[in-house]
C-alpha cells in the first residue's frame, strides 16, 4: 500500500517532527511504502530534511509549495502534486498543515486517490486572527473536507473546533496523540556542567520555555511577570529555547528591563538537543494562544517537570490542573505570576506534579503507539473501502 504524506515545510516544529516520525516509522510496518512531499524551509526556522539522509528516496521537495499565499506558485505546486500522484498512484494521500492540506487534498481528489486523510495539528482559524482571515480559512477547510475521507487530530479540541465550524462529520475523526521518543526525556538529568555552560548556578531555579519566538507564543507575558517574580525569588532564571522573527525585539526588551543576567536565549536547537535542556529546567511554561497539542508539554512531563499552560486548544488534555501542572486562562498574567511563584518556592509541589505527569505521558505518548495507531487506521479505512457497510 503506497502512502504519500504532504506537508508545507519541514522546519523544526511539532507538526513536522510528528510527520517525519510517522513516515520513518511506517516504513517498518508490513505492506506499506511511505513517501513524503514537502516544500522548502527557511533558514531561521531550521530544517528536518537531514532526517532523510539515510533514505533520500523517501523525500521529495517541491520548491513552489510555500506557506504564504502566492497564486502563481500555489497553482504550480498544485500541478506538481497532481503530477506526482498520477505518477506514483498512491493508495493513500495524507496531508499535514494548512497550505499542503488544501492543495494536497484537492490534487489527490483530482488524481482519484482512493483514500485522502488530513491531520489537524493546530487550528487554521480562531480568535488569534481577524474575521476576514477566519472566513477564508473556514471556507477553504469546508471545501477540502468534501474530498477528505478521514481526519486525524492530535487533540479532542481540534475535532470539536472543526465540527463546530461545519467541517466533516463526527465519524470521520480519529484522535492519534503526537508521540515522540520517550527515553531521552525519561532519563533527562539535571546536568551541572550544562548548567554551568549556560551561566546557571546549582541553586538557581530554571523556568523553561520551548517555542519559536514569534507572535502568539506568549514570550511577552513571561517578560511582563519577570521583574516582580525576581523581587520575590532572585534565584530565578528563564531559559528560552527557540528562535524566530521576534527574537531581537524580546532580547531588546530584556536589556531595557535590566534582566540580561536572568534570561538565557538558547536559540534554535535540533530536536535531539532538547532533552538535555529540559533536564536542567525545574518547570516549563507554555503560553501559546494557538496550538493543537504542544509537544513541549508532554516532553516536559516525561522528564518529570511540571508545566504551566494557557487553556488554549489541546493544552488542557495534557496540563491537568493541579495534577500535572497548572492551567490558566489565556493572558492571565496575574495567575501566571502566582503559579510561577508557588512552584518556584516548593520543590515538593514540583516533584508531585512532575511524577504524576511522567506516568501520564509514559502511558500515552510513545512513538511506537502513534505509528501503530496510524497504521491500524490505514488498514481499517482500506478494509472499509473494499467492503463498504450498507447504508
């Protein structure tokens, strides 16, 4: 069974890691021939293309499959996808992300691909953008849904939002959690040498944040509460892992506030470098206003680190309030300050929440479980197509 995945770009990010892990994992499942088509990456956001160094035949790059709307390049990308599908004749096309999701599904339908799937990694519409953009994205998703056999969601919140918007039917949705290699996080240690290299003392309490430094990621909220927190707990350090278009602005704000000695910018790091960094964190915050189910939350919990998150999209499905961390209303900086202070002052609370979180994630987020669930979904949909149920 030939399965072609399509994604807009292979930058360093949760949806991209999920897709790459799925494709590479599925090649070890019997009867499957997986392949991935992607657009180009931008240097600022990193690239996962090197993951295919040992199997380059699994990856095809389409230069015109780009994230910004560009009518000519979008039409060219659609034609190239159509040519690929007609040549490869896949049994399944499985799309990811907004642009690739629309163009890939429409091209697959035109090429008469039997099964067309789409994973909703995060919402393409919502309160984070204006009415005109929301109308356009909802309309595009409803149109593409007409040719979609099945949807995969990484959180129940994604299914609920799409159904509320009139996209698909309940029976078309399956939740498959975004698994990842657990062992590096389960064994992540508080390495004194790594702390020292980053200017972090043994007695410092490290608040970690793993996210691109772009709008909607909440760095400004963390910066807003930092001065008052530091007056209460002077040994706090803030470790920011990630890069992005707003990094210089955030760095300037840190300097203007005189907080350079408390903020550490680790920059963009490869996925394999994340576990050691999580290991030296005492807790992790995730303040995004747009996310499906952020990988940084289960990754932090796998390392036994409690989390604080805004109640946005799928965050509440991992950040269980007062069980694995603390869940806050979006933009609740007063609550953020209070919970950060509470965790900073109580090693016992951090240990309790982290222990519960580690057990929660160990049972649900293994990479093998994700790939197995996806494989079983493919087989089930293929059987249903061969033997449809009577109406």
